[in-house]
C-alpha cells in the first residue's frame, strides 16, 4: 500500500515538473516590442489615452509601427416628456493596427467598440465630468483588451 502511494506521488511530481508551463499572457514579450513610430488619429484624446495605457516603448531601432484611431460619439439615450435630456449614450471606437515597418506585413489589427450610458446632471459641467470619467474608464478597458489580444497574437512574431 505504501509503495503505491510513493509511486503515485512520484508520477505526479514528474508530470508537474516536466510540463514546461508558459503563461499565455507574457508581459516580457510585450516589453520586447519596440515601436519605431506611434501614430494617433481621429479623436486624439481617446487615442492618446489608449497609447499611454498600453505602456509601449518608442525606440528608434524598433521595427514595429502602431496606429491607433479613436472615435467618440455621444447620443441622447432618453428624454423626458418635456424634452429634457435624462440619459446620454457614449460610444467609443478604437482601430488598432500593428505592422512590421521593414516587411510592411500587418501583424495585428483590431476594431474595438464599447458603449456606456450615463445620466445627465442639472449642471452641464457635472455632465461633462461624468463623460470625461467614462471616456477614461472605457479607454482603459479597451487598452487592457488590446494588451491581452496583442500578447496572444504576437507571441510567435517577436
């Protein structure tokens, strides 16, 4: 009986220590990406927030070019019977493209869209503050999604 337990534990240890586990999301790989050029277009504020959250390294020796195009649209989601605006709907859209500047090959392209509603305040400045906060939060979420997908798709191209 004791011999069976020892054999079982031995087999388990062999499987655990010889599996060569590597995490899918490897931050070291993302740090190896050196971008020669970073291009932002569209809504510059949204594009720049996303670029800042990506923590990408700009290097003259880099071979990658990243293009980020940010778009924002604000629509009225709900009005009262009297015509007063109660809720807004903000939609952020981001197009990201990474290509190798030497070969011209597009390595990664993604279009991400995210929407969120917020209530209108009685003071216009409060409404703008809410919108600004939502833009910051949604842009951060989009950047995290881009980081995850970039890590997965570019892990063989580095």
